C-alpha cells in the first residue's frame, strides 16, 4: 500500500517538474517615483516709495541780490559817504539794475519804495542770475536836502544897533560843496556874499553868523542855497524891547 502511494506521489512530482519551466515568473512591479511636490515661489513686489521731484537749479536770467546775514543799508550813491535812504532786509530778494565800473556797488530796485532805486555794497549781499548783462550806472549828483534857520536877537535899545545872530544848518545826501548866502529884508535890507561849505560825506552841518545889527523893527531873514541845487528857508523876526 505504501509503495503504491509513493509511486503516485512520484508521478505527480514528475508531472509538476515537467510543467514548471513553462510558467514565467511574474514581473516585478515597476514603481514610478512620485513627483516631488512643487511650491509656488512668491515674487515679492517692492512697495513703491515716493521719489522726490528734482530740484530746479536753473540760473535765473535777471540778476538778483539778497543780504548775506542780516539787513543792509541801501544808499543814495555808491559809497559809505552817501546817505542811507532805504534797507535791503534779511530774506528780501531784489533785482540788480546796474553797477559801478569796478563792480564794488550794485544799483538795485528799492524793495521798500516802489519805483525807487538805491545802492548796496557787493560784499554784503549774495547774487544770482546773469551778472554779465548788468550795465554800468554813473553815480548820482549829491544835493542839499534840507536847510534850517533860527534867529537870536541881543536887544540893547531902540534907537541903536541891536545884534542879531543867525543860526542855520544845511544837510546833504552825499559828497559835494554847497554854495549859500543870507538875505535880510524889512526895515533894513542886506544880501551877503556867497559862501561855500564842503561836504565830504552825507550829513547836516551847522552854520552861524553875526553879520546883522539894526534898530527896532520888523524883519525877515532867508538862508538860500544856490548850488548844487536850490533850497531855502525864511523866518520873520522882530527887534523890540522885551
């Protein structure tokens, strides 16, 4: 019985051995690699910043001037010997209209008086613009600007001479020479010869004279400047007992 069982088992194994080579081994599965995850790379957009507009640096055509540190005097003529007639205040800009031949003084539009002009020294102001177009301007002629007069009577007695002193002043706006004389009218008349008074600079100068003496009466005296321009002042006075 066992022999028969072994024989059957041997036959089965033989049959399987014959057919095993016909069975192809299963192919190993191909594993496709999973794609790596992709990440969106964000592009940072810079926040726009405000760009300042360029500052204009063009040079103005018209020449201009303004004080360097503080307000400066503006004079009637080009020099410190001339009267100060206005000011160029700090922070004020004005147009240059002329210059001296050596460019030491600028002739500017007076910022305080419409339609007027005056002079400032070049070294106390800053300038801009086309300075090459500034013309040369001649200095003005100085003139007498004011005269004053008063009388002082030294009374002695009516019927005799009484001394009269005339005190006056002459003011000029620049260097010059003034020519003047006195005129007395009334109960007695008199005209004095011309006298000259030099002015090295702008100022007022006092003059005094005691050329006149007369009896009691009504009089008038005039101080008359005839050159470089005419200016006069007149005053009435009396010689009488106090």
